[in-house]
C-alpha cells in the first residue's frame, strides 16, 4: 500500500530534550516536506526537500533541522524543543515530475513539549 | 499576512443542504488544490484546478478556479454526514516555485443527520 508513515504518532517530552520524528514514504517520491498545524494558524511549512541531500527552509524553520540521506526518509529533528513547538506535525511527499505538486500526507505526529 | 483566506471558518448545516466554501487571495497561483482532513488524519487531496475559469466536479462536489487564478470555490450539493471534515485550499506557484504550497486556515464543516 502506497503510504507516508510517521513515528511516533504521539509524543510528550520536556523542554530541551532532543527528539526526532521520523517520516518514510514507499512511493519513490523525490519531494518531501514537513508541516506543523496549529489552531487558528493552519498548516505551515517547516522544511522541504527536492531530493537526496537537497533541503530548503519553508515558512517556519526556526528550531528545527532536517536531513535527507535516503530518498524514502526525511526525519525532523528538534535539537532543543520548547513549549511553542507543541503542535501537530505532518510529513508529506510528492513526485517532482508531477506538474502540480499534489502531496500525500502522513497521519500526523502530535507533539507536546512541557 | 495570510495569503489564502478561507471563508467561512466554521459551517454547521443539516443533511441535504447545499453549501459553498471560498478561498481568496490577492496573489496569483499556478494551481490550486483542495484537501479534506478528517480528525486524527492527514489531509487528503480532492482536486487540483489549474486553468482560470476551470470547473471540476467530483460527485456532489464542484470546484471552480477564478478567471484570474486568485480565488477558488468549493460547492457541495445535498451535503451528507460523511462530508464532515476540515476543507483546506492550497495554492502553488508562490515565489515562482510550484513546489511550495501555501495553505489556507481551512473551513470546518459539520453536516448533521
């Protein structure tokens, strides 16, 4: 089954404790992206990647890191999480050759930083 | 500044009613996508509109792209409880990149039986 998977689905952590949220897709998509979704603010892009070793900042990259060492994986790293990073996070992927960047989303990771 | 404004933000209607959701911007987009998101899940693509004035139908859902490619609407005919969800519009092409999507805040639709 074609899908985007994220782990963990739920995470409660404390301020300053480094964490990684994994994202993996099995559709051989070149493009992958991370979003956060907050009430009243909608979906905002954090980082995106056009291919292996190619990443770029989205609209809200502060406090986050990403890496793209393999085509299928695009982990999101929070080196020192803070309470304002409490949010619902989505990973998405799509084909580069596709003209309109129709994205497939993962099921989401709900992160709480205390 | 929100580049894509969706209205209404909330909508609660009875089964069988018709409704229209709007997505407006002062920017021109190369394409506009509509997604539906259900609680606890990620957004799922419904449709992409590309050409100014384009109309696409998906069963009881009708999507329209404005002539100037700055706005779009979603019309649902005879709404059903299964249509309940968060409807998101997303524009591509801002800053010259088709790979950067800008999302609206969404319209939360509740269809009561």
